[in-house]
C-alpha cells in the first residue's frame, strides 16, 4: 500500500495507473475509519482495479463553532485498517497542500442544501463540494463510494457530478449499523454510556415512520408527526434537531410522498450530533410494502 501526501506525487501515480488501463475506485474520508468505511472500501475493491482512500479532515466544511480541531484523528490506526482492507493508495495531504491559496476560492452549492443538516450548518456543503471537486480533479476516479448514512451528502455529490460533467459513477452504499440499529459513525465514540444506549432509538423512530407508510399513510405531515412523537416520547438525553420527510435525491418538500423519499432525523447529544435516515421507494408493485433503497442514483 502506498501512502501519498503530495498532489504532485498523486498526479504522477494516477497517470501511471490510468495509462495501464486500470479502473480507479475512490473512497473519500476524514479518517478515524470504522466499519462503515470498511464496507465502502470492500465495495470499491469488488468493482474497481485500484482503490484510493483519501484521509483529510477538511477545514472548510466545519463551521466556526464546530469540532474541526477535536474531530477524532488516528492516522496510524487508519493505516493499519486500510492495509488490512486491501486499499492500494492512501492520499493523506495536509491543509496547505489542499488549499495552497487558502480559502481564496470556494464552491457555492445552491440546491439540496437548505434542508436537513445543511440548514443548521450554513456553508458546510460549500466546503464538502470544494474539497470533493479538488479530490475528483486529482484522483480522476471512475467510481466514487459514499455511505447513505449521510444521504444529503450523497444528493450533493450527485449534483456535483451532473453540474460539473464528471465522468464518474456515484455508488451510494447502505448504512452500516450496530446490532441495536445505531448507524456507525466516527462521532459515536463521544457518546456517554447512557447516550449510546438511547441513540439506538433514532433508527427505531424512523422505522415507525416507515411502518406507517407501509400501512398506507402518504401524508408528509402525519409521517413526520409520528416520528417526532416517537422521539419526543422516548429520548431523555438527546435534543431533536430535525425530523424531515422529503423527496430524494432532490430533497424537496411536498404534502404527500411520491416515488423515492427520505425520512431523516438529527439529534444533538452533549458532545455529538447524530444523524440517521431511511431512503426508500414507494413502489406501487409492492402493494404498500417499501423496499429500502441501496441502488444507484445515476447509472452511467
Ligand atoms: O463524509 C466525509 O467524511 C466528508 O464529508 C468527505 C466526503 C470526506 C469530504 O470531506
């Protein structure tokens, strides 16, 4: 496994790989790898010749009061995990390497961002889009792998690829969960034991919404109310940030759900803000039963 820190060396290596006809799968991360990342890597390995993993805690996607400085970092451990998973190249630049002219130019995302996490994190997706465009330009991947746990990020990546005409296939991957249903996340380590126990209820709340849909309910406000009521009744330590039901990947609100939709929530704990969602298709052929969405947004 190669560990590369400079853009110049990365360019050279990618050029060599491409000229020998290898397909490149890219898994962008901010490190502190967990099973969610491991499953992205294994999907990338199945579908591509070379797997590039980036590890970079991107300063421009953190707000002034967010956890950029304290975001968990452990490059030694990440390196071991990546090696075990069969990653070919880790790209691990520093901030000066990725932002040689500082923040003199950032991408502005106008669509799909004023809802869900984007609403309470202004500028967050501008930072995400900026770093991903830089990484896509450097790594020139054939396929990119993103976890559906951050379904809004997947929707924004879909929009980046379409807006900037990248010849890249987006592969959204199913959320990895702990046994009790809690979505795996680098931030889970910050939960106290009691918070950790309670956090499993986020997914249960979303499932309540899906259950209601499966019984035939289509009203967005009633589905939202059902999930909110479940969380309000059961959460003692976490504070609900939002519960939303929107179209997916457009992230538009409507009075009733149609076709593909997302039920999403965010809950603030003392040291960690947790998010979770279910993306599902309203398929008339399934006679009211929903199937959870794990397929591609855009087949190229
Ligand atoms: O999901 C993440 O870890 C980050 O937002 C990403 C995609 C690596 C961009 O910094």
